[in-house]
C-alpha cells in the first residue's frame, strides 16, 4: 500500500515540483528583491542548497553514506523560490559527496535547464561562484576587503536563507522522517524525500504554512570549505561584483544598471 501510494505521488509530483514560466519568474525576481532588500536581487531566480536525510546504516557501501557530520545520510539538492516552494530537486547521492559534486551531476547543471540567461541562483560558500554553465552567486569569502563586500554578503544571506527556511519547515512538518534515522531500504529513500517535497508544495499552494522550529543540525557545507571547479565552469566573480557595486549606488540609478548589466 505504501509503495503504491508513493508511486502515484511520483507520477504527479512533476506538476508541483517544476521550473517557473516567464510570468512566475518575474514574480520570483520581485520576491528575491524584497528578501534581499535591494533591486540588485531582481534577477535572482532561486536559492540552492543541499540537505541530508539521516538513514539507518545500509549493509552495503556503508562508508559512502557516512557524511562529514558523522552520521549516515542520503542527500538532496533543492532550488526554491522566494516563498520556499521547491522548483527543482536532485535526490539520491550518498552523504559523503560534496555539495559541489552533487551540483555538477544534476540535470539542471548538466543540461543548463535553470536559471535562464541573465538570471542567477544564490548559494552558500560550499558552491563555486560561476557564470557557466549556469549562473550561481555565492558570498565573498573571508576576510572581506571592504564595506561593499560586507554589505553584499549581508543582503545575500537575507535572500539566500529562504532555502534553509524551507528545509526547516520540512523538518518541522515531518519530524519522523527528517529528524531521526529513516528506517526504509536505501533504494526507497529518494521516493520518500520527493513525496515530502511534493506535499510541502501542495501545502504552500493551499496556504497551509508552518513556521520552522530550530533544529540542531544545519545542512549545507560551511563557507570555509573550498568548492571545487571544473574546466567547464566560468567564474561568476564579475557578475557578483556588478551586483555588489549596484548596492553602493543610489537606488534611483539601479534600473539603468540592471538593464545593461543583468539582461
């Protein structure tokens, strides 16, 4: 019965976990502008991060699932919009794999599915700052060199943290799945995760909104960890520098900057 219901959910999940159309994308950009508190964020298409789901140690390849936080897990990469709705998810990597590798293996990266040209995703320091094959903007690394970088990092965090909030809501709503070891076969874990994300989006669509409770475990990679680059990647430093510079310009000049630098 459980597997049959899960299979039914899998078949309809793509209608609820999907990338936005053009009108929805504009709304998302406006939402991130509000989250970041500045027009420079008007071309942000989502926030990306990874989440670890604790599992009972599997009998085979146990070491592969043992993550740096010292527990066994299966992880998923998620992109959320300004409301914390899941737009894209890549599920199934064992816990020992770094966020940046999960990104490089995900369809959204490999096939350049999202964001569209001129738009970007926000990620933490566990990811590389890149402009190709997709644009992913991370904070400036410590030590920060000037107030411009400090200002950018603060606003970046305000906008990016919506994905952490979404993970917090998941853990609040489904404690038995996300706050203790999931007692199912490892091959079924990915289905369980996708089902929860589907239900999360369904709840948001019906205004069933929860406030996330504090959780001891924080997902994602620490900013101090260096993210690996591959030869196909191009640096996103110039894109980030333009965003940071825009925050030092009076806001009445921002539309002109946005027109020439972001589109």
